[in-house]
């Protein structure tokens, strides 16, 4: 029987555990929690290390499944069924009660749903505004004047665009300063909002330029790996940058790519098949 487990990384142990429970749609009693790394606080991102935990499924029924993805799908299906049953029960009760009062049940439900939706959106907007001010304050402490604008790109990502006459200092060598600030912004936003959203911090379209650089580098190094028949190892880089390189090389048949090491020193390897 396969061991159904998965690791999760966040700014604190608590957030990492909650991230895993939310993704798998499980309760704490259904998993065994192992703390791989407790994390470490830093100052303005310096010396900071994220916490890492491992969640192992121990629920007898779910342990019969073959993959962690199957566990996630099963849990979502059960939750959806429960929510639908609860909603139907509440609707019947409301209709029976409101029939006597002459109240249109559909109007009541619609109004409540719209109110809850507006409240959630306002909470996200407030969290984004606070995060924008937080990052701007940090940059100003670095002795750099900057201006920020922010927006929601979709339901899972927010973007903060910076403007400054000293963009080079904010970006740093190979984007290291910008990446550290982005990590701070993401942890800060998700701490306020108590959820998980990807936060992208950008300045002078650096992210798109960096993406093109990484893609070209990946293609060139893949040719080197094939020609020399030796693995090509890159310097450590953030997960989303490794993902860019993985994706551009996906359809090249005579090579394989994988990551090695532990965060924040994890790096990409290209190997000829």
C-alpha cells in the first residue's frame, strides 16, 4: 500500500499545516503531521527560512487510495456532497418558515450571498493595500524612494508594480533583492488574509525580461547537456524560476529536467537521456 504524504512550505509551521489541510481538504485528525523544518525569523528577509511540514494520510478509508491527488479529489467530492445536503436542508427550512411570513426565499438567499461575496472581496482588497504599504515602507527604510500600484490578476494571484529611479537596487543581483521582497509580501498578505494567494512583485517589467532570459538560458544549456552527455547544474533559484525552465524544456525529447537540494538552495539540473 503506497504511503500518501506531501510536504508543504510556508512562513510558519501553522501556516504550512493549514495550507496542506486546505489543499487536501482534510482535518488534522485525518493526517499525521511531521515538522521537517520549524522555520527561522529574519530581519527584512535576511536570514529568514520558511517552515516545512509533511502531512501523511492516516484516515483508514482514504489510505485505500493510490495517490495523494486521489485523496484530494475524494475529499473535495465528499465535502461538496455534504455542503449540497446542508444547503438543501437549510433552504427547505427557510422556505417552510418564510411561507408564513410572505418572504421571497430566493431573494433572501441571493442578498445574503451577494453580501458575503462583497465582504470577502473587501477583505482581500484591504489585505492588498496593507501589503503594498508594508513593502513600500521596507524599501524606504533601504533609503530608496518608490511608488507602488497593486491589482488582482485572478482569483489566486495579486500583482504589486513598483516605480523608482533606483530600480537596480530594488532588483539586486539576478533579482535576489526583489525576490526577497516578494517573499515578504506574499507571507505578509497571506498572514492578513488567512488564505493563500501568489503575490508577484515587479518593477520595470523585470519579471517578463527575467522569464525570457531563463528560457533562453535553459534552451542553450539543454544543447550543452546533449553535446557533452554531462548533467548541467544551475545556481539555486526560486521555485517559480525553476518552473519557467522546466516548462520551456518539457517538449524536448532527448533531455530530462529535475530539481535537487533543499529550499532556499534548491537548483535545476538538465540531463541528456
